[in-house]
């Protein structure tokens, strides 16, 4: 039995085929999966140069964040810079967004299935919106503007 071959297609239409991306037992990329990603990166660099540069800048930003997190500074803006960069990376890599409408729709469904009263439903909506903002670091739980010193 031959191993399965999967197709990966770039947004420009270029198709790449490879055997499944294998991970080691502890979810670490293997040599084969690393080579596959490097092939995709080469195509991206050669054919989507500007976007590749943006990816490289984002990678540098992440490296800078990891480096800065290993230092303490007396500069009052140091912690703000770290938090701003960390938040930007978090927002860019977030897999899902939860909208107000999604929350309201889910609670409305609860209202009809378990018989929540209006005031209970309103409280649940408020709590869920606050939890969403905490987890997604938005609204009052996102980065707050600072005043220049």
C-alpha cells in the first residue's frame, strides 16, 4: 500500500504535492515536514516577494519579542513595547473571532431550550462578551493608549 499524497495549493494556483506532513511523537516537525515547508517558503519568496518580506518582518518582530522578554529595563516604555508587540502577534495568530451576534444568538438558543428569563439572558450575554474580550484581548482588556511622557 503506497502512502497517501496530499495537495497543497497556493492562493496563486500553484499546486504542491507531498506525502502527509508527519510530526514526531511529541508534535515536533520532522525533517520531511520541514523540507516541505521550506519548499513552500521558496515559492512564496520567489513569487510573492512583498508578502514574503512582510512574513519575514513578522518573524523578526517575534524574535525581538522573545529576546526582550528576557530582560528587565528601567525604561518606562519597555513593558508597553513588549505588551504591544505581544498583542499584535496574538491578534495576528488568533484562530477564531467571536462576534456580539454569535454570543446573542447562542444565548437566544439557550433562552428557548432551557427557558432563561430575559434578565438572566441579558446577564449571560454580558458575561460572555466580557469573557470574549478577556480571551481575545479586545475592548477594555486590549492594549490601552498611553500618553507620551
